[in-house]
C-alpha cells in the first residue's frame, strides 16, 4: 500500500477511532514517522434479483467513498493543526476493515485500532476488528482500550521464559525510552492443580521457594540484555505467584501502556491468540500493545 514505515490507524469516525487517531498521531511524532489514517468498508448487499443476491451500484459505492473521504479529511486537518510537523495521509479502501488493516501491517511500523468502532455491539467488550487485527497483524498493534491517566509514568510488560517474550520486551523498552517512562516488568507464575495432583508418593512435592527463586532468576536473565541496550530506562521487576493476565492488568492500572507478546509459555502454535493476551485485551482500561514475533 505504499506506507512503508508509517504508523497506521484504523479510522471510521467513531469516538473511539478518534481517540485512537490522536494517540497514533502523538506516537508518530515521537517516532518521526508519517501517519496514515485508513478507512475501509464493505459495500452493502443490494437485495435479491431472480433468486440471486445483487450488489449495489457503482454510484452507491462512490457515494460511500466520498463520505468516508470527507470524514477522513476533517480528522487529517485536526491532526495537522495539533501537530504541524506531522506528515498525515489518508486512505479509503473498499474491503473488509480487518482484512485491510492486516494487509497494511505488512508495511507499517505500528498499527493502532480502537477497541470498538461504529456498529459495535454495546455488550461486546472488544470489537471483532480489534481482535482479528491484534491476532494476525504482521507488526506491533496497539488496541486503544481507553486513554491512560495524565500522571501515568510507566510501561508494563508481561514476561515469561519463552523466546516469544523478547519482542515484547524490545518494544516495551523502546517505548519507555522514547517517552521517558519507567518499565515495570511483570512475571507471574503458578503451579497448576494438575502438577500438584499428578505427583505420586515417590515424587517430591514441588518446592515453592525453589521454584520462586528459579522464576526470579529467569526474569532477571530475560531483562539483562535490554537493560544494557537501554541504560536510560529505570526497570522494576514485579514477580508474582498467581494468574498472569490478572497480575498484568492490576499492575497496568496507572500505566501509559501495557505490552504483551502474542503467545507465551504453554500456548499452542495453532491458537488464535494467547489466552493471556486475550484476557489482557478484554480487561485492561488503557492502550495495550500486542507484539508478534
């Protein structure tokens, strides 16, 4: 799509997409990158004719494109006024919104979407577009779950002992460095009921103190290389015995951003999106970045 290196944001005119656009604009300025506002729509079905579903006419599609373009130009003007140094572009695409954004992620540096847009059901916590894009995006994706507090002074990142947490750590350290924020690295661990009940009389019961020490050592090792690359970032390790998603969400209540990997320890390769990432996306009240390998 010719947007190599840009920050791209899905925009449909909804309040949440406006919030996402402003957040994306600030991030584009921080990164020195252009911003692309993308609006995608699928033409409605025209009706039935001779037993077949007919599509709407080209004039209807053209009208929808013009309407979307006018809405985008209003937001482009608002963002340009707020950030005179920002290169703001826009696109109107006749395609499925999620498919269009996923395709765009091949060229973008960062993709930003609102948690819900126009047509979202009020009862849904997270819109389907946000889930699909966060799941299949080829670049880091930020889902706007709400604006962080103006006093937010840290980035929260979830880590485990899988190689998949390294990209999330890289993104979190880089974001913290760019914005002068602390980094709170959350590592939650627990022993499943299956592990405990599966022991036999001849097998030792897991030693929680030793396991805790092992988990702490692992977390420190995962952070060591990034500490050296980002000496300006103040890092705090937060080791918790308990549910990972809950620990991350709790730690991120006053954060500027939560960062999670796409899948972590124990996740099946065929899973749509890791259970921790899904849970954080649905429960967090601030922007959440999902970083794929």
